C-alpha cells in the first residue's frame, strides 16, 4: 500500500501539508485495522474549493474513460456548482488506487480534518471489497453518459452507495483516536 499526500494549487499551506501527512499516516493505520477490506494505494490531495472540481472531474474522466469534451464540460460545470458544499471526495482510480480530495476551506482545525479524512479512507477501504470498484466505475460511466445502465441497475447502485455512506458515517468516531478534540 502506497500513500501520497500532496496539494493542488494551494500556496502557503506548508504547515497544513505537514499536519495532513502526519494525520494521514495515523488515519490509514487506524482505518485499516477497524474496517473490513484491504487498504488500496491512496493518494490524498489537499486543495481549495476553487480547484476541487477540476481535480475530481479529471480523475472521474480518466477512470470512466470519458473523452467527449461536451460531457466533460457539463460535468465540470456541475462539479463547480456543488464544490462549496463538498468537504472531501474519494474516487477510484484507473490504476487500482483511490484518490482522496479534501477541501481545506471546509476544515478550520485538525478535528474536522480528521473526521473527513477518516470518512474518505473508509470509502477507500470499501473499494477493495468484491465488486465495489466495478460498481463504482459503472456508476461513473453511467453518470458521464459513456455506458448507460438500466433503471433497476441505477437504483441498485444508488441504494448501495447510500449504505456505504452510512457505514462511513458510522466509522467517523475513529477520528477521536487521531485528534482527541474530534471525539467531542
């Protein structure tokens, strides 16, 4: 399992990057022990709300194999519209790893960062389970219009995503082991 923590178009955040690296190493260890599955290669990218959309959509396009420029432009516009509300996202990568993108504008302290980090790492662990990565890629391909799914398949994917989201919220208590203030 490889771990990489970096920034994207985020200048003057050296201390934030150092803190993120320290917390990420600990969070990976804690989540790997507590959650079922195997931790894949994880790439954590810290960015601001302005650049969150371009990082996430570029990873989605690569994973889904989307080459249509009109679809890419529409997906980017939609992602920019919702970027303000997003604290973090985890996206399966084409090489088998997971990209975790964290919006630093949403995290005023270590406690909130730890909660989001643990939540997204739980999603990363979920991708290692049987069939989950294929389902996520199929959902991305459907959302981008590369390969359509039936209504039944689409509803099933949405239902499973909801269950995985509940599981990730259920494991957020692990952030209290990283930063004691996150347990409150």
